[in-house]
C-alpha cells in the first residue's frame, strides 16, 4: 500500500506495503519468501488468468499488459529490471530472479533484501529520469492512470514497460502469469502462484467446513481516519475477510476503499474492527471514532501489515493470520 493518504487509498492502491519494523515483522517477511522460493522447480499447473483487456489474444511472442500495450517477450531484454510495483518486486524475489533487479520504488521494502536495491522514488508518477539513469531494460509499473505518462516516456526511450494492476487476488494470479512469461520463468512463477492460491483454498475450505455462517463476525476494516475510509468489495482485503470467515459490513460498496460517515459506521454496527496496531491507536485517539461502539469496546482484530499490506506472495499467510484471529479454535488446524 502507498504511504497513507486519502488520495492513494481512494485509488485502491492496496498492493503497496505498509512500513513495518520489529523482529516479528522481519521474521514473517523472511519466512514468506523462503517458503515460496523453496518450492521452485515443481511442475506447473495452469490457472485461469486474471483481469485482461478484451483485446485480441496476443501472439506467443508478445503479451498484453493492463494498459492494453502489446509488449514483445524476450528474456534477454529483462536483464536489468526496475520494478516500481511492490507486488511485482516481491514476486520476482519469490521466483528466484532477484539478480535481474537494479531498482525499486521507495515503498518496495519486502523482502528485506529489496532494501539493498537503489530506491528511485515514488511508484506513482515516478521520476522518469532517475529510473532511466540506472539503464533498465524493463520497467514494471502499477497500472493506474497516473502512470500512463511514465509508461509512454519509458517506451519512447526504448525501454520495455509492463504495467500491471494488482488490487484483487485474481489479478495477483495474472501478475504471476505475465511475469513468468516476460522473464522466461514460467515454471517458477506457476509454482509461486499455485503455492499462494493453494493456501488460500485450504483456508477457505477449512473455514467453510468448521465455521457456520452465524459464527462469522461482522467486521469493518478502516484504512483512514478522517475522512473515514473503509475496505469495500473492490479490494483483495475484502476477499481475505471472506476467506478467513468474517463478514465485511461494507461488502455492498463496490469501491476498494469507499468514504463513509461515522454515522454509517454506527448504523452498520460492526462487532469488530480490523486494523494494524498503528491504526488502532489513531482510532482510539480520534474523538469522532470513539463514538463507534467497536472502538469504545476496544473490539479490534490486529492485522499484520508485513503479510497483509499488498496482494502478493504473502496472501496465503495473510489469510491464515486473519482466520486464526477471527476463529482461535481453528489455530491448530491452521499451522
């Protein structure tokens, strides 16, 4: 997730990492990549692609990114990659292809090894000159309208550019598919993708088997204090809540992070709020939020931003973490 600001959250940019410190977060990050890289080399099993443009199906030697651009596929042209899309950066590490990375955005901090890469500025409206200065052969962007000008500038400079939007779990699968083809690492990409999606499927199946609908807690997931922004149906975080056995009281709102009023929060009466520890303290300190019963009752589910901050290689572990918080009786089954 991008650094907290209402504008970026409204765009639904939930794939950008939170800033996390502490030994527990570092351990979680190390485990995330270790688990996924360890299974590299397994056989690929095909999965349906994510959201794609409705353009004509590309030839085998090209791919279509989420801006609709047709990009030639040539692994020799991916020897120097700048990834300004944190979900893509994490995926490249998990695929075992990090040696190709020569730069990142300043918000790409997972895994820890990524911090050793040059930080080239923001991932939204990036500094084109700073990126070109490291002589990339491929730039990976987050596909938002604010990045179209940068994509065109990189292309004019002769640098292959792939723009990928990752706001939903299906789009994570699509990202893995595209990166696997672009880097000629389809087996590694499919292994990572299938490991993540397999974990999500196992959590979903366990919750459905063991948790009746009546036992699913009604929750809200605030992501901004003022104006109040919450997670809606357009975000992968809404999907994680469902997989983990909770009911998002704002699931009926289609945006990733719609703006709502405190009165509406009170009316919908979530029994619990899902937050990072940092956000919990902000809500406790806010006079208007203290009027929300879940805040005054201190009814919080603490997420782990190291796992939940973006829809990437940690999605499976994010679902495990949330399910254990929502349903402690399942903890032993979710090891």
